[in-house]
């Protein structure tokens, strides 16, 4: 069962810094990396994928700390060789682990390493995803509003920099989102032949969106108690049949 099926627009993760280096190099700004777009995350891989996304954030924070504490070190290529290069290698490893985690339970995504390279002040442009051939979708069962072999897909919420004091509650709500999706897919599986052409939307997808909106709101509230409350999480509430 798939948890995520939409691409989230790339955003930049950065911490302000300005460092002058020996040899005439001046690094102004911060290390910025593209936010990985993970096309589809199975429910069974969600926890591991979230862990690796958090690991990517940690790597950027560590690299920016290295940037801010290394004034006067190295020559003109110090930032590239000592910070950006190693960071790219760490990101490739984390992105490969995301691919592997998904590949254990579903079709393995390809090309996530295109999000590995970071830049100083601005994230480099990200190439288009590799094209993959997909089998033709199964035709819908007449009069049921569902389709044989299909599942419900939901966008994976992107919540970055969760305060430690809110992590337990946020993790609990992410688990709740996975449980809601599993229940909806079970309802889809066991309801073949029920209702009319709008049965899936009215009886499964609609109620699921309402439940997800409530869970996402609880995530925003939990973070807002101890930090800046994230906005717009409700955009991850609506799911679809794939």
C-alpha cells in the first residue's frame, strides 16, 4: 500500500553563515540543498524514509556548522573539497537507503541521487527524473467505483526540523496516518461490488481525507506549542485511487 504519490516542490534547507577563507576564497551565505522529491512511499517504508529525510537535515546542519567554524582553513577550493564534496557523498548514501527501503516492499524509485549535490548560497538545479515505463492501469469494475488491483495513495507530509519536545507526538500522528491508510485500503479491498460509481469517493476517500486533516492539524499544533507552527499541512490530506 502506498503512502505517498505526489511530488513535493523542491525547497531549500539552509542556515545563514558567512566565512572568509585563506587563499582569497570568501564563502557568503549558507550551504543549500534541494529537497528530495520522493514519488511514492509504501506504508511499510514510511518510518525508515522519514528517518533518512531527518538524517539529510542533520547532514546539512553539520556541514553549515563546519562552514561557520572553518574560517582561515585551506585554499581556494576548501569549501568544495572539505565540505560540499563529503556532504554530497553522505547525501547519496542516505538517498540510496531511501530507494532501498522503498524497493523492499514496492517498485524501487530511481534517480534520487540527483538531489545529492548542494551549493553555497543557492542549491544547484536538479535534473528531471528518469523516465520509467509503467503498466497500463487496470480497468474499473463496472458499477463499483473501484478498480481491480488498485490501491489508495496519499501524499507523504514533509515536516522538517521537528523540535525534540514535539517529536514523540509527531511520530505518533505519522503512525496514525499510516494506520488510517491501511484501514482505508482494507475497506477498498473488502467492498468490491458495493455502492454506485461514487462509492469509493463518498465512502472511503472522503472520510479518509477528513481523518488525515485532523491528524495533520494535530502535528501542526504539537510543533506550534514549542516552535514555529508549520502552515499548509492540510494540503497532504487528500488521497486518490491509483
